[in-house]
C-alpha cells in the first residue's frame, strides 16, 4: 500500500483544526505516505461514505453530528465510547473491521493532568449537550465528590442525572440562571457554544480554581480571559483538541504519541491566522 488515508467527517466541517494537527503529527513522525483530509458529511450521507472506504483507509475522526450516528456502522466500540454512546475515532483494521473509540474523554483528563489538575473534591459543568456527557465521564476519573450541572431545562437536567447514574457520578442539577454559583467550584468545565458564558465573566471570583473551556475559536472567551485576570488556572479547547488528536494518531498509525508539541504549535499558528 503506497498511500494511507485518514480524515475527519462532520457538518459543518470547514473550520475543523483536525487536518492541521494530524498533518503536523505525520510530518513529525516521518509518515510521508500518510494524508489527512476533511469531508462535509451529514448523518444521511455517512453510511454511503463509510461503505465506500477502500483498503487504503486507516482511520476516521468524527465530529458533530456523527458521533452517535456512526455506531451502527461499526463492528465494535470501546468501553469508553460505550459509556457515553459517542464515538469520535474509528480505526480501520487490516482485516477489514471498523472499531470505534472515544478519545475526548481521556483527552480531557490528559489536558487537565498537563496543567497539574489530577484530583478535585467537586466540580461544575456548564451545559448539558454531547460534550457535557464526555466531561462527566472524564470527571468520573478525577472528581471524588459531587458534580453540579447547570442546565436550561428539566429535560436536560434529567439527562445529566441519568448520565451520572450510568457513569457512577453523583450529579446535582441547577438552573442556568444560577450559573454564576458554579464559578466558585474547584473545577469548572464550560461546554456551551460561543458567547453563552460571556455574561458570567463579571462574576469570576478572585483566586478562582480551574476553568476548562472547551472552545478554541474564538479564544480566549470572555470567561477564560476574566478567569486568567483573577488568578485562576485556564485550560482551553485547543488543549483538548491536541490531546484527543494525539490519541487518535497513536491508534490510527500504531506509533507512540510523540508529536504533541508540534501539533499544538501547528494549531496555534492556524488559529492566529484566522
């Protein structure tokens, strides 16, 4: 096989940094015969795309809205992916199998460990979407106490409590109108779309704990900037993106994850150019 392919799929996909990160990793690892592309694929188009993959394909990265839609098309998924019913990584094996995993969850943990956050007594999650369930799964590994989720509806509250029961995490829910209370937690994970947390910036306390804001563009968010000004520790979406991508590269190429610094630098350059 002279040329090996991988790609990220999703919709919308044009702003994805995954090609930048994976190509930087390939260059660092000397994988000149590897390429990584992006494809605008929605749920309706996914089965046809996957069925058309040839033996030159090594793996796929999945973003929204495909992380659950991909599961019926796979031959198996990891326990990590099954825990949140979401796959962001597919490895295409030499014997033709399609195996799914979720690198977002260990990516969150690794990004926090890199900044010295290994265990917390409690935590807060802002939001209750797909990323929030991955954040909750990550917290099941590092949080020894209660997690409070700030949500906008009773349905979302029920979902987060359900995920907590499934993941073995004690979850308390609170209304989004009280979200400023979250900012005093030792660890706050913001999983909401751009602009949603801007109004909270004025409420960040002095000597704040750690904020993990999963956004990376625009960066810094108003909340992250305020957090930094008040002496808190900030972990950003690029940190998550790099750590989960390193794990994807390892799984797809079979090579040990060495290119993290090169991938982060490439991501920073790409964001600065936007």
